[in-house]
């Protein structure tokens, strides 16, 4: 029994085990069946590499496969989020992960400044490359066969519009410090950042025409929770740019994410114009002052004066004013003034008598002194550099420029040509996207003429020096051979690599002709798609002109295609050491000759050309001073004739050669010139640099003042009767005693005014004031010595009836005629003075001049501060034409540099964060503040964010794929044509780094 029972129990167990095994087998078969039918992947592995070295993936309709451990480690580099759920099976192999990590580096070089942006973008790339659920959102559209394997050539990627929009928003403000522009200016195809959108950006990233895209990727956008053809859209997680992706990476910096920017202080309000009752305050105040002053004056003149005094009593019988009615007992200061005047008259009388007694000795001594002083002209230094002329050596701008030039070398020498189209219509070009209006400069013939001119400039031969010998070629080493194509030339022809045949480009698009205009429009929209021959972009704001209306500013939507001027800018290397500029100066001289000849003989009627070189301003200032020599000589000749005729006092024709004052006039003019020469010579000895303004202005100034004193002295002598037994010398001395104090006071006061002007820090003004002040003093001294001696000789000549000039010829003795009063003298004595001394006329004159003063004071605040450079150029100068054309056509300002000085250790992270603008940098760093300022360009005039070496260095050092340092020879490896093996980034010893940091940007 026991045995049977035991057998029965075993059999029962066997049956139960059999039944369970069958069930397990059926379940296993079903699972295997359904598993085999499920297609989670659309590709797996790499099957093909095309001519562009693009890897293309194998078609695979199966389940995900296990990723080896080394592949898991590679996924952690960029796609770590795929491993968060413990997943180990993926629709990609290790080669695809390597390709992903390599390709992502291209975008990371630009976008990794903003971790949120990079993380958002990489999520969808990781998903469609390796997700174990590819088939839910990815559809293979086309394939090609390679042997027995098929590889994907086109893919539809179903994705939510929400993801595209949020990713775009997180990346839209990422900047590229090297260019001063936004990342989307480089990553949105033909569209600049201002015209980019989420759809345009992702379409460009998936477009097979993009050289970086291995196959066509079409982004099929979905709204949330919607399906198309059974596909569920991919909707990866996104992080706003102002939030950190994780605990290891910070949020994007202010320069890459507006949401991360601190709240900027409101821009300072410009002070409102001071107004009273809606009118300008200065005008109102001076009007009140004028009215009150006028009323008080008129009341004091007509109401509160003695009625017994009238105009007739004030004017004597001889027409001369008689102030006896107003005389009172003299006071102390009046007596002191009278004594001083008497003492000065006595001194000048003795002085005049002394030098009149020894005229030849005086003239000889004066000539010797003038020659000695004038010899200093041989050592005088002439300044023509505009910076040396107008910028004070102690001014902040001058000190900063000098510091920059000594530490970083001066800014490039600029050779520029502005070619404006005249009398040419705009061009309407029909495209599949609608008509585009181009400016007249985009005509075929016009562009061809511009290229011919550009090539002619590049081929200028300046005694063996060509443009390539002096130009700036950033991609060539200092010891490399440079070709013209390596030179930086900012010209729109750079978009076409200076190839004239590109004008004949022709194609069709939906029935519309595609010509060179389409290519030009694409290049203008995104210059980084059409790099010039030198290897860099051509900024349309620099290469084109006249596209902005007055008052408009550069924006992302600026229509450069409406330009009516082409600007050719040639950058030439500049040096602080003047001896290194010989080649550049020679070439610039030939460049000017070439352009002048081109304008005269070859310029098209449809063109207006303005040009300049770095040396042009100095050259034109020199030319102007040389041309003014003739003007000075003519003016002195005219003044000499005026003196000779006016002082001659000729009353009879037969005595005209005796009574004339030709010799005296020549002497007076020579004395004026001698004073200018002596002044220049004195400062030549001292070492004060002179300017061309001194040569042009001071001779006229001293001539005007000197002639006044000559007339005063001579005409006072002519109207004065010689006393009995008074010699000619005593007579001349007595006359000088009468007019000498007046001449002294006027000359000293004028000189003091100029000496006060020498307190100015502006070198040109200071030099002019010093030279003029000393010239006036010397002119006065020569007049009371040499001119007195010459005048004495002339009086004796006349008394002896000797001819003027030919004084050796003596005429017959004739009766001396009394000095008749001249017509002008009679007019003033008999007409003008009596009329002016009328009470009502005096009151009117005082009110008129008081009103003039009040109006001048009211208008002072409206005077514009500054020096217009156009005013320094002569009317016939090509530089003046260039300045005018520059103001009308150039729509971008000059560069500005921010220089950090001091003992700053840039190897210290805290110090780096004070300057940089990327991640980890301070929110109030220098570059961040400049970036915030660039957003208020209307008030700061900073058009673009700054470009800094430290940001460039950080981005460069993080680019692991770039060749940096060749340890075999210690040289820097260029990024093109250099092997990447054995390349490494050596640690830098920052203790001896240059402490002066240059931050530059274009405005």
C-alpha cells in the first residue's frame, strides 16, 4: 500500500509538471512571436561613408541591442539621461555613439557657452540616434543599397512644436565672442539671427545641403498629444536658459540669456532743457535782464539828468567833444593815473629821441637780432599729426591711446574707397519668395567696374612695394609668404572670392531666374556662409553704405540690399615705431596718385568716388600750408600798397614821389614779418613744436595789429606841428611819447590775451597762443625801435626833397605845404562824431550793444562742442570730399577698445570671472556690463557686444578636436591641413602673462 501510494503521488507530480511546462512553452512561443514582430529601431550601425566623410546608418527593423560597457561610457558624455532608467539596450552601436559625440562637438564649440541650450539641443539628437523606441517617432523615408546592406538617406522625425520653440528660445541669445554676433548668425543657414525661427533653424540642421548633415532629416512638427500617421511626437525635456541643467553646470550667463541678466539700472534721464513758462530759460532770463537794464538806462539818461546840459554844449565849436561840463575835482586815482601817464610819456619821449638819433645803428642792430632769433627756425619741429595737434598730452583719451599703442600696437592703417552710384535706378529681382529690391550698386556693370578698381589697387607698385607687403593677413604667419588674396579687404566682392564669372551665375527655381543677385542676397544675410579669400567674413555694414535712412540705426532686420554705395576697406599693418612704416607710407603715396588718376581718366559716369589713406590728412594739411604761402605774400603786398598810399599824404602830383611812403610801407611790412620769424625762432630754440596754423594765421594777425600802430604813429606825426628850434629827432620822440603808452597798453593787453590762451591743454591752441603772444611783443619792440629809426630817415628824406625809394635823387626845393586834413578825417570830425554824440543816438547805441550782449549770452548754451574735421581741409581737397561722403554713406562707427591695466593675475579664476562673459562668470563682469550697454545703443552708442581674448581662450581651450600646439617644434598648428596626432594643449604659466587685456568691438 505504501508503495502504491508513493507511485501514485509521483505520477500526479509528473502530470502537474508536464502541464506547467506546456503552459510555459506556449507563453514563451507567444512572447517570441510578438517580440519578433515588434520594430523598435529604424537603424543600427554604420554602413556607408560618403565623399564628405559623413557616416550613414544601416536600416534595421528590429529590437534594441545591448550596449557594451565602453559604449555606455561614451553615452555618458552627451546622452547620460538615456541611462537614468537603467536602460542598456539601444538602437545604436558604439560606432554611432562615437559619431554622435564627434558631430556634437561642432555645435558645442558655439553653443556650449550656454549649458541649458546645449542640453536641450542634444536631447533630441540622442533620442533619435539611440532611443530604444525610435520607431514611435522616426520614419525612414528613403534608403540606398550598398552590397547587401541598405543605409538611410532620408528620415522623418516627428517632434513637438513645443520642444522646438523652447529649445530655440534657450539658444536664441547665445553669442559668439569671436565675432561679436549671435550663434544663430552662423547656424541658421541663409538667415541671420534676426530672421531666424525655430522652424528655419531645425530645417537648416536637417537639410542635406548643409555640409555637416549626413542625410536629410525632415522635422515633422506636432501639437501636443497629437499623432500623424500613427507616429507619436518626440517631446524631450527642456530647461530654460536661466536655470541650471544640473548641480554641476550653471545657468547660462547674461550675455547668452537675457533672462539671466540682472535688472539693469534705468538709463539716466537726460536733463530736460531748462525752461520758464515753456520758453528757453536763458532766453527768458536775458530778455528780462535786457528789458530791466534798458529801462533803467533810459530812465537815467532822459529823466534823471540835468536839463541844462544838452548835445550842443557837449560838442565844441570845432566839432570835437568837450567834456568840461562834466568835469569835477580830480580824485586820488585820477591824479595817480595822470602822473603815470606823464611818466610814461616822458620815458617814451626819451626812448624815441634816442633811437631816432641813431637810425642806422638801430636798424643794423635790429636786423642782427632778428637774424639770430630767426636762425631757430632751422631747428623748429612742425607737427602735422592730427592727434598731436588736437589731443592734449594729458587728456584721458590721449593717455589711453598712447598706452594702447605701446602695449598692443596702433590700430590698423585704413585705406578706404567709397563708390556711390549716381543717376542709377534700383533693381527689382523677382524670386520664388517674392520680389526683392536691390540698390543701384548691384548692377552687373557697376559691380564689374568696382572689381576692376579693386584689382587695380591690389596691383599698385610703389617702388617695389605691393599691397601684399604691407597688408594685414590674419591667417598667415609673420614669416609666411603673403599673396593678395590673403589680405583683409572688406569688399562685397569677397562673397564671390573676387571671381567676376560669378556675375553670370544662372539657374531656375519654380520658374524664377536664380542669378548672382540671389547669391549676393544670401551672403549679405549671412556673411559667414560666404567667407572672403582671406578666410574671414565681410561685414555688410562695412562693405556697403547708404542703406540707412537718417536717424535709423543698425538692427538685425537692416536691409543691406538697399545700399547705394560700395565701400572698399584695405587694412594695413600699423606700428608704433615710425621706421617700420616706410613701406606703408610709400604705398599710400602711390595709392593716392592712382586714385586721383582713376577719378580723372577712368571713373564711370555712374560713379562718384571718394577715397582716403591713413596719411591723407597730414598730406593735405602740408599741401594747404604750402598753397597758403602765395596767399600770405599777396595779402602782404596789398597791405604794403595800402600803407604806402594811405600814409603818403600826397597833395600835389609833382611831389608824389617825394610825399609817398613806399619805403616806409615796405619797412613796416618787413618788421611784421621779422616779428613772426623771431617768434618762431625763439620757440625753435626752446623746443616748442610749431603747427601749420602758425604759418597760416599769425602773419595776418601780427600784420593787422602792426599796421594799426604804424598808422597811429605816422598820422599823429603828420598832424603835429614841429615846435620852434625842435629837431626832427626830438619831434619824433615827442610824438612817440604821445602815442607810445597807447601802443604799449594795446600790445601788452593783446599779448596777455594770447598768453592766457596758452593755458589750454590743446596743443594746437597752446602753440598758436604762445607764438602769437611773443610775435606781438616783438612787433611792438621793433616798432618803437627799428620803425622809429626808419621813420626818422623817411622824414629827413622828405625834408631834403629826396625821392622815395630812389633817395639818392634830390629834387628842387619847394615850399612845404601844410598838412591838409584827409577826407576820412573830415568825415569823422564833422559828420560822424557830432551825430554819434547826440543824446538819443548815444542812448540807441548803448541799448543796441547791450541787447547784442544779452542775445550772445542767451545763445552760448546752444553752441555745439567739438571740432568738425571737415573744417580743417581745403575746399579742393579729396579728403574733404571723403569726409562728406563718409558722413552720408558709412553706417557703422569706429571700433572702441576697453583696456584693463594693473597687476592682475589672469590665471586666477576669481579674476577671470571679473572679466569674462560666459558661464561661471560674474553677473557684473566687465564684459557683461558692456553687453548690457550694447542693448541700449541709442544712448551708449555701443552697437555690438565686446569681443574678448579671455572668452575666446576659454572656448578655444575647450575645443578638444582642434590642433593647438605642436610639441615637435613648439609652433602653433593652424586648423587647416595639420595632423591632429601628437597635438596637445600644454599648461600655461600665467605668472608672466601680459597684464594688459584688450577688449574690442565694432560700433
